C-alpha cells in the first residue's frame, strides 16, 4: 500500500479548466481516424509545419499511387520528393521518410510497426526517436494517435504557442514542455482524452490564439492568460 502523505497535495486544475473552456467554446472535436503505427509515422513526418489539408491530400495521393508502403520505400528518392511535393520542405522530408522506412525494414526485418504494440510506451518512443527527423512531437503522435493508443501528449508548434502564452509551464522546447504538461494531466485522462485535449488546443491555436494576430479580446481564457491580459491592456 502506498504511504499516506502527511499533508494532502493541492490538485492542479489548470489543464482541466483549459480543456473544459475549449470544449465549451469549440464543442467536441471530430473523432480521429486511427491509422496503423507505420502509416501514422509517415503522416506525422509529412505533417510537420504543413496545413492539415495539405498533409491529408499528400497522404491520400501516396495511398492511391503506391499499392504498399514497400513500393513507396523502394521508389527513387527524386520520385519520393516529387510525390510529397504538396507538403512543406519535401527535399528535407523525402530522405527522412525513405531513411526511416529503410531503417525499420533493416532493424525489424519487414516494413511494419505493428510489433511495437508489445512494448512499453517509453521504449516505443525511444526506438522511434532513433530515426532522423523523429523527435518527441512525432513519437507522441505515433503512440497516441495511432492504433497503439498510448498516453502521450503531442506538443506541436501550435500547442507550444498556446501553453507558453498561458504560462502553463516555463518556456522550453516541445519535449521538455510535454514532460512538464504531463505532470499536470489528471490521472484519469486516458489516451483518447489526451488526443481530444491536443485537438482542442490545436483548434484554439488556429482559431483565436494564432501566431500573428491572437484575438485575445474574444478569448474565453483571457482572465487566466498573462499574454492575453497584456495584449488587451488589463495589466
Ligand atoms: S488570451 Fe490571447 S494569448 Fe491567451 S490563450 Fe487566448 S488568444 Fe491566446
């Protein structure tokens, strides 16, 4: 039995408040179509700094052009780059994606990530992050959004901006911010709830808390937001 603490620890409700406020503002996000882990890895590598619509279009194009991911892996690099030209930085992403697909095949013996389901979440993420271009954001997306459905919080540029403006955690990179935010996540939030939280924060980042022109005067979080209070002149 765990020792009973002498003094009860205060419960940090900031993420619960953020989640409920965004849920009230935007409603329930559309349920995610869960991909197998390999398809999610490819999608996440494509999607970095790219509009969702463009990533979706390129992913659809790849799936109609190649009958299998093995065919895509074996295509010449110039063809891969051309096939993903609809996302940002195809010249950087093409060698990374091709390298990851070849690396998975070399390490596992075939091109699949389904075997990861047997492993602990931290081991899966460490394994994925061994590939060039796969950082905390991509590994979190693979374990949380795919059929692996593990607890992780995908902190992308949108998520980072909102949490930093709200001063939920000290300013830091995405990996450190995820670790700090996970300490604030209520224990009963499962993988689906973390996915929903990510979707709500992303929606907020794209709707009101935009990079260039945050609409703080219309934001339901302004009373708790140091950046927003400064912007609307409340401090
Ligand atoms: S008040 Fe402004 S900066 Fe703060 S979360 Fe809202 S839109 Fe973003």
